[in-house]
C-alpha cells in the first residue's frame, strides 16, 4: 500500500513539475524582456568570438615573428662563429 502511494505521489509530482516547466517556457517565449536579453546576449557572444579570433590571429602572428627573428638570429650567430 505504501509503495503504491509512494509511486502515485512521485508520478503526480513529476506531472506537476512538467506542467510548471511547460508554463514557464510558454511565458518566457512571450516575455519581451527575455527576448531582448536573448538578443543582447547573442550580440555579446558574436563580439566575444570576434575578439577571440583577433587575439588568436595576433598571437599566431607574434609567434611567427618571434620564430622568424629567432631563426634569423641563429643564422647570424652561425655565420659569425665560422
């Protein structure tokens, strides 16, 4: 008996929670504040990805320049020692 009641309570709780989640999603989709916030977050994410790409390209360029100057210095040192 107790097990049956426990199962029924759990099922009813799950059903209630699902109904609340669906209601929340329904309201959130139509809330202008949420829509505005989502648009702002999308813009910020685009800016973040662009900035990250710029940083990545700049770092790659700096590493290439450093490697080139290191190699050039190594060639000069090798010529000076011979």
